[in-house]
C-alpha cells in the first residue's frame, strides 16, 4: 500500500477513535435533548459541556463572567483542532476588519486568511425552554460529525456557542417545571422573574448594559471578537407556525447599512431552503419583528455592521400538545394565509402532534443553516464587514464629531454615558486642552466621539433622536405597533448635554482606553455647622443613603439663600463627618462645601427612609427594575407580597412603591386555576384597604404608570387619567420620549432640570377632577381655584412634545396635562407617576423624582405648593 495512503488511513482511524470517545448529551445527561417531560438544568448542561471540552480537541470552553446570582457564564469555541490553536490570530483578524482602519489590499488578504466568526446563543429567555436545551446537542454535532459540510464548517468557521446567557433563569424554570410535573400547573410559568432583576428585559439591555450578563457578552461581541453573524434562538413562533426566520418586517432603521439588511436576508433564505428540502413545514417570515429598534442582542449588532439573526421556534414546554388539523385557521400572524399561497409562508404546518423534540430539531436545523452559510461565504462575510466599516468612516455630509462637555448638570450620568458608549465598542477621545467652536468653548477633559469610525451607525443611533415612520395597518386605519420601542435617544433620557459638530475642528485629544472613573471631588477643610451638597447629581443619593446609614443628620434647605439653592442637602458636622465626606468625594466625584453658620432658611430633616416594594406573584419586570434601582442607590427596602400588604404593620414604612402593573393584576393576580393556590389572588379588598389605611395615617404611596390607575380608582382620588379609553387612531405613543416641564421649586423636584424627557409607552396623563357648584351668589366656577390636595410636579409640554420616536394626537390629548402629581389623602399622600421614571434603567434624568418622593416621605414639615391654573400658565 502507498505510504501516504497508509498514513492517511491511520490518521483517519485515530481521529475516528478519538471522536468515538466523545460522549453525547444523552450519555451524560441521561435523556435526549427535547425528550418529553424532561428538562436539563444548568448544572447538568455545564457538566456535559465540561466533559465535551475534555474529550474533544475541537472544543474550548471559557468562562467569560458570572451571572447576577453568581453562576458562571461560559462560551464554547468549536472549530478544527488547528484553528483552535490559533484563536488569538483569528480574533485579531476579525478585529482589524471590523474596525476598518487598514487599507483595502490588506483587508482582502486578511479576509482570505481569516475565519468567519459565527455566534449562536440560547437560553436568554428561560421560559423559552427549548432554547435552553438545544446547545449541548449542537455543540456535539459540530465537534463530532464527519460530513463534508461539517468539515467545511470546522475549517472555515470559529463557532462561538453561548449555551445559556441566563443560567439563573434556567434553574428557576427547570425547578418549577419539575416541581409541577403531573399537576394542572405543569405548563405554567414561575411566579417570579426568571432573571433576578429584569426578567424578559434581559434582552432589552444591550446598549445600557446594566446587568453582568449583558456586560460580559457585549465585551465579546463589540470589543474582542466582532462576529460577522450573531444568531439568537428564541421562542415562540406565531401560533400554528413552527418557526419564524428572516427576512424581517418593515421598517428598517436608516442608520443600518444596507449590507447588513441583505446579509440578514441571505441567512434567512439559507434557512428557508434548508427547512424546505428537509420537509420541515411551518416556516414563516416578514411578520411582527422589524429592524428598527436598538437594544436587543439581535438588533444591537446591526449598528456594528454585524448580521443579527432572530429565530422564534414553536413549542416552549416539554409537555406534548395536539393541534387538531380541522382547527387550522385560514390565516395566521395578522392575515398570512395558511393555504400555501403566501410568499412568506409557502409550506404551512397543518397541525397534529407537537413535541418538545420538534422545537429542538428546528433549532438545530436553523443553527446548521447559519453555520453552513457562514462557511460557504467566509471571505465575503469578513470583507463585507470591513467594507461597511469603511463606508462609515468615509461617510460625507455627516457629523464630524459629538462632544460631551465637562460641565454637566449631572456629572455622574455624563460619565455613565461615556462608559456605555465605550462598552458598546465606540471609540472615545478626551481633549488634551480647551478648544472652541464658534462662540462655544469646550474645556480640557471634554469627551470627543469622532464620526469617522466603523461603528458610526451605533454612535448616531444612540446620540440622535429617532423619527419613526407613520405606518398604519391599512390606509386610514390604526397605527401598526412598533416592535418594542420607537425612540430611545440616550442624551435626552439621561439628561446629558451632547453637542454635534458638523464641521471639522482641530482638537488635540487622546484615545480613552479604560472605563472613566469619577475624578476626586472636593471637601472643605472645615465647617462650623454643616457641609452642603448639590442635589443635581444622581450620585448624591448614594452619598446621602450612606451618610444616613451612618447616623449623620441630613437636611433639605427649604428656601434659596444668597449662595445655596432650595433643595441643597446639608450634612451636619460631627466628629466623623469629614472623613466620611472625603471618602465619598473621592469615590463618587462629589463636592461638599463648608457652611459655618446655620442658614436663615427652613431646614427639613431627612431620616433614613425605609421602603416597602410591592411584588405581585404575577412576575413583573417593572418591579425588578425598581428593585435594581433601589439596590444601585443603596436604599433600604423590604419586598411586600400580597399577604404582607394585608397583614404586616405597614406603618413601619415611610414609603411604599407600587411598580407599573395593571389594576386588574394588582387586585386579582393569578386566577386560582392557573397556578398553585399559594401564588393566586392579588391584593384584593383587604390589601387595598390596608394600603388606604396606611396612607390616611400618614404614609406615602408611590405609583408608577398603570399602577396610578389603581390608586385613582381604589382611593377615589380627585384625579383622572385623561387618555383612558382613547382609541389608537386618536392617540398613540408607543415607547417614545415626551417632553415635560418640571416645577423645580417643589421638594419632589429638587435637583431636577426644568425640562426632561419622560419615557412614555402607552402611559398616562392626569388632570384634576372638578365640578361646578352653585351657592347663594349663583354658579361659581371653581376650575380656577387651587385644590389644596393636589400638586403637579411634572407637566407634559404644551407644544413640541415629541423628542424622539413616534406620537399621534399628543398635543390634543396630553399637551399641558400633568405627568406627575402628589395627592394629599388623609394624613399621608400618594405620588402618581404617569410614566415610568426608571424604565429599563434608561431615563436617568427622572431618577431624582423617585429619590425625592422617597426622601419626602421621611420629612414631617414639607410645604404644600399648590398653584392655580392661571398661575401655572403665567409661569
């Protein structure tokens, strides 16, 4: 036998022998992925993946961080043994092409030499259970199969597989399913958020990066590996379909390069063809999901010249289900016919038995399609990403730069904005000396983001306002609801000044390579009476909460003096104060000014607040975001479930917060037939009366958005929601930023700017309910008289309401109406927010409204500041 042939045979036998030693998921976990009534938890899955890593030279498993509850986060690199030995080389090539700072001939050479970086993930939404189960099997397939297609994939692709982005949630959901197996609640969802803080919104955090999971993945995607394709596997498809695949529906965000859009369509076509030739029906596209919104794991890559793929697969539970074929509807998903005549649904699923394994099989097929086209077009994916980056760098008639000046109302949020942009892969510089543009001078240290960078689409999309197109379901009909949000502009939400420079300016600046930390603040060397702290910075709340916990005496200044604004925080001097303030000035970048004499103004002492946070057994993301915010700013709080509201001594709480949730959910919770008994019902009559008594006896109730309807209805407040009952043809604001004016003299608005962007997502606007009355002197119009029980703190603008996004009928229906009120109720008060001031951790400019509402609950002598409508109009 020929010596070369003999060597090849021995090599092949040795390779096959090695791969035969690689265990399958079933051999380790004990059942096939997707088996009926079975779900593997995170420990089972990671145990298998560790054994796969140990057994195969084609797999490298790396920990990239930890979850919010401390579980390890893993990514698997799967490719040929030779490729895995040179991971740093492939990463460097991908980075050079993505950043697009090299000449074209070098880019073409690197595209030929490099490997396509393909990312596939699972499990971000834990109740989409099949998406937590397919990754071990996909990893095994790619590592062990010896087909020509798989060999080509391993040769040309570095496959990055993240088996679970939310391991905490997988264990919550798996435990719940196993606990309720063989009960009527087998297919129910857990009564708690499956991400500790944000639940389903863990896929809505991809530009703010508030959670450790999103930060870890964001760093890989946009600062290290720059994959050309990012594929998220989700559930569930439209009812009666088996899987949603691209192309997406309109609109497309105009900042996204057309090459990305067409790349998405290419991958979608590859998937569609693969499903078709494998006789896998029920594949639908061009419904529901769009390419407008930024902020998801699938959508944020678009603005980095990456092809983001979403698949949504049917059947989310290990429990089988039968769909009677004679119940097949004529249309699905807003009118798509099921008779095979639709371009976007040519092979309908006709019903029958649906199993968990079916979902896993569809996910494996979709993943293989992504990997296959990744290998087939390897050079094109790499070079196309470079070309799109060059287009962004060379764009004409666009912004030269964006400047974040050093002088900011809220300095900590300006730093946060810079860090958010850097986390997302943007290039940031800092001015080495002052420079001028026209009449404006920017100080040394100002941050500069040049437009000429590969990720310009991301820069523009986050810093400039969105203008969502007016799309109707049919001509003259109601609006088509945008997928997720219509507008999100960060400087507006965060209250940070960012200036756009359209013309080239000479700026001496140095690249910023590390996260921006606070520069040390200042503390006066001595003060006979107290130290003053401005309430403008959100970080002041962290300082005050720390000081109150250390038994410091803190006051609000009730009126302005010659050199201090109303609302200034005064920390009384004692033997420990100077050291504490020095530490806070260094860590938070705050300035404390010495005050020698007690001001001739009213001082309102603030006690350390104790907060109760209502938590329904209907898992509520707004509750999670509120809890996250309270933890971020070190507020003390207790979680209050329905039973605690009904039975606990609520008088121990200075303030109780009810997050955004419908009155129906608050009052009634889960129906008794939907969940185990201990998780059913809501506040009910007893809980509502307990809250009523709590407020009447002096407590403060704070209600966000929909929860304000609950307070108005149940407590008979002299307020109404003026947009209640309006049709979407009359009034429609779906996730946009709406301008509002703030009464900055009011204690609940201390430290606020006079104009803010409110996060309005089908939210509320209020007005006082007043009636005409007749006296001996005839009819008296009392609409001009102040109501001593109701104060407006924030009011939607009269004109020019829309700051970013889309709005219909906004001026007519909410122009000039109240956005935030404080209503006196017995001895206590109810603070009504018509919007969500902490929505997804984004609107940093309205955080202080929450903080002040909490602090005010500890102050016994705050004045009531009520104005007549004429007085407000005059202002």
